[in-house]
């Protein structure tokens, strides 16, 4: 793995609002991995949220304002990387749609071209094949992986996290049934249509439990909080973590939604 | 048809609690979904064919007026009649008039979602006609006084034992000890009942999967052959369909048929693919004496000129609903009007209005599985989002939702305030959760905590941690540089 030098690409970390507020350890894990891939990381403070809550509620005007701010905040970086398929998809696929056929289209398209989801960036852009030994030497356990919808279907993230996970010697990846089916989160959907959302996450946690692993991993904190919250309510013992935490060996904090003793 | 889209949430709750419905729906993943996947894997050019289908439908919609007029000309030349209906009422009136002119008493019907859209059966029955559905699924629904819950498998919400009970109740003249377990036995019994209806029908009404502009033909695909008997045994055949079903040529229809059956049921081709062109010609062994086509608009020409045009590419295969986790959870009736699932969420607001159908485009996680299987590559999540935008502009969402959204968005546009808020919230929530690490109840998020715990934050924001790291790494470096 190349050492960061003065010529290393400059990566702007798009933290995402959920990671910022709920699970900063995912952000620190992402930084560790991006640096290990030979890049310098900066974190613009002018970033907030990608705008999905507004965008998916039909509020185009506010979404555009947020998008403009995000694009401006990351003007001077080579890449924009987010530890979330959903937010990266928003920046990469939907910002250009928001500004299509407007004078700002060019700017939005150029920005979108620099955006990558974390796993995609590490494997496809930086060519990472294996996780640095020092990160995951001590890991021992079985995991199953949930393919979050936007990452999978908007960005084509499927093999990348699996490639890195299976490079960890002590890790056993056991696929669960229907790993590509939505967990029922869907942002405000989980609150507005809570009963349907619940039926969906119940199917998901049943599949997770049937895989009989120590951990359930995914690349999106929204889905993870949904699955973790349901697993906990059901009294199931499967721990829930963002994939970056395992890859970077950032396992000191308790799993998502777990008690901190 | 009665619209209950406003009750979507309570419809969904009842559906989730209905164990028979849940049992029936549980067959979808191993049934239609698995069958489509198998058919797709057997056809290497399937994805190319989807591109071809999309382009073909786009082209047709671009020149819809031309193809519709050509179709009408060809139908006339073949001796048939075309009736244009702007509204469901006009379509029903046209059909009723044809039936009256034919002195009809008994009408047989093949499966037609457009006839559901215009509420045809109620209208005809109110005028004293006997209407008999001849598709097995539709027949079952008719004796149960229900509507279809799926566009190609109308009775998919029922279990086989429910159907057996219905048949035993309804067909009480048949032997009590007869065997009615296998699907084939149910089909045979329905066939026995329906045969008499086919022979005595005065008018046969079918839908159309496609209309062919170059020949003036209509096509129906079925697996039971009921459509053939419906349209060829009665003296009058009426095709009720909508203006978006036309394709330019026979070859075009063939290409779409290759996608339709595979996407719908995983078949290479349906058991019956029936073409009908005008009434019986001299020398034909059978066929109707009169041939009518009723073409419904009902909002489609407005959609054509709007940002929703792509929804008109739909060929009604049902793949979107088969693959939709929301449809899989609640079934079709919860959606409250004719077209359920993702296609309903994208189409119904255009047909019955967004004020009426507003719930549907909102009831999606935008998981995108529908778009990933749609043979016509209709961007269903995008269309649903566009409906949400129209709703938002009209001010339809409740005031507190709009206020909360505005408040949050203003803060997101003010990073300093946003980071302060995040810092306060993560600390406060961490403190409130204590060692439990999660909340079992949370104000303003009771929809969430009703069913699951809410994981507590770690306590510091990422921006905090990053600033700490920057301070720790920059200090020694600056010291080192000091001369």
C-alpha cells in the first residue's frame, strides 16, 4: 500500500449526518481506510447533510440549496468519499438530476464524477485488494452482509465489501437469504409507514438470525440502526456494525444499539 | 371502482394482521419472482431486449397520435368499429350501447384491468345484464364479490383452500364428495361451469395486451384459453383497452411479448397468444359478427405531455409488484384502487388525481427493486418522487411535517448551527440513554419505537473527534518547524 506523500490524492470525507451525530467511529474507521489506500483526508466543516430528507419529501427547493452548499464545500478535493451508499448515491446520481438543464448542471456533473461510496473508492478506485494486516489481525468471527438498496442498485456495490471482508483471515462470511431485499428503513418511511416498515425489518431480522453469525454488517447507518433496533427489541444476540468498523479494526466501541458496560 | 387509497395505512394494518393473506403472499418469492429470474437467466439477450423494448415504447409514445389513427383506420378496413372514450363513464356508455344494440342478456368477459378501471361490471349489471368473468382468478373474485389484488394474478391474495370453500358453496349442485385439491381440479370445475356461459353469451368482452397499428389487430395473452372462447363464440366482441397499448407493427408486438411473459410469470410464452382482427370474414370457420374496440383515455393523454410520460411505457407484467417489499407485505387490496404496487404508485395519481392517490407514491422506501426488474425500464422511484414534489408544492403534507422539514432544511443550510445542534443532541441523547445504549421510547419518533429500539449516539460528533485529531497531530508538527 503506498504511503501518503505530498502528491497523494486529496479526499474530502462526506461524513453523512447519521455518522456525524450517531456513530463517529464509522467516520474514523473510514478515515483510517482511506489513508491506508494512500490518500490524504480532509473534512470540510461546511458540510451538513446530503439533503435526502428534503429530496424524498418532495421539497426540491431546499434540496437544491443544500446541494449547492455541499458542492461548494468540496470544491478543492480530488475525491469525495462517503461511508454510505445512500448518501453517495444522492451526491452522485441525484445532484446532477436536480440541476439538469440548468446553468449549474456542469458543476453538479463534475462534482458527481468525483463522488464515491467508501467500499467502491477503496476497491475500484484505489485498487485495495486486502485489508492491511495490522487492522484486522485480531478479528475472529462470522459475519453476514446486508446489501443496502441505494448502494446496490444505484451504485453497483456488491463484491467490493465482500472482497475486503474475505481478505481478513479470521473472518467467516456467511450469506443470508434475501440479502438484497430492503430492510424497511427508507428514511421517513420508517416513521410514516411504521407498520409496513416493521413487517419488512421482521423478515430481515429473521434472515439475519437464520444465518447464525456473530455480526450483521452493512454500509449504511440508516439500515444498520433499523436492523439493530429490531434485533435488540426482539432480544436477538447478533451484533450490528458498519462494515468499515470491521475492516479498520475499530471495534472498541460497543456495537450499534448495544449496552455500554 | 370504489377508491380507498386514503385508507392506505389502515388497509395495510388490516392486511398485515390477515394471516390467510400473509400465507398467500408468502408464495411470491418462490413463485413468480423465482420463475422470472430463471427465465431471465435462460435468455442471454434479456437485458438488451429491455433496452429495445424501452426505446420502442418511447418511439410509439412520441408518435402516439399517428399510430392510433393508423390503428383506427386498419380496424375500420377490417370491418370493425373504434369508439374513443375520454372518461370511464364514456367508455361504459359506449359498451352499454353496443350491448343494448345487440339485445344482449349474457356477457362473458376475459381479464381486463381497464374494465376494472372504468367499473364496467357494476354498470352492466345495473342495466340488468348478466356478466360472467371467465378468467379463473377473476371468476373466483366475482363469486367472492372482490376486486383483483394483482394485475396478472388477480386472486393471488387467496389460498387454495379458500377457493375450494368458495367453489363448494357456490357450486352446490355438484357432488359433495368431489375432490378439489389440485389447481387442475379447480380449473376443470370452473371450466365445466363456464362452458355453458361461453356458448350462450351474446357479447364477449376482452381487454388487450397490445394493439397493432399496421394491421388493426388486438392481442390478448392468457394461460387458460378463456379469452379465445370469450371473443370467438359470442356474436359481438368488444375490446376494452386504453390508448397506451398501441405498438407500430407485428414484429414490435412480438418483441414485447418476449419480455411480457418472462417478466410476468417466467414463461417463454403464455399458453395462448390470440390475435383478433375485425369480425368474421367470409369463409372464416368462426369468429364474431360484430367487432368493436373501445379506447379509453382517462388522463393518459395528459400524462403523455407531462414529466410522467415514462409511466405509459408499462406493459402490465406485474414484475414491479412481485418484487416490491411493500406489496409483498400488504398485498394489492391495501393500495385501494385498480393498479397496486409500484406501477400503481406511479400511475394512479395521474388517473384519479394526486389528492386522491397521494398515499401511494409515499409508501415506498425507494429501494429500486421495481425499476431493476421493469422490462420497460420505467424509473418508478423517480416518478414516485415527482408525485411527492407535486404534493409538496400543493401543500398537501400536514403542516407540522412541512414545518419540521423547513426547520431542518434551514439548519442544514447553516453549518455552524447544524454542527452545534448535532453536538448538543448527541451528548444529550447519550446521557439520556445511559448505559442501555438505546431507547425503547422516544418522543417524535414513536412510529419507530413502537416496533424497535432506537440506538443511542456515541456521545461526540465526528466533527468533534476530527477536530481533536487535528489538534493532536498539528501541534507536534508546528513545534518541529519552529527554528
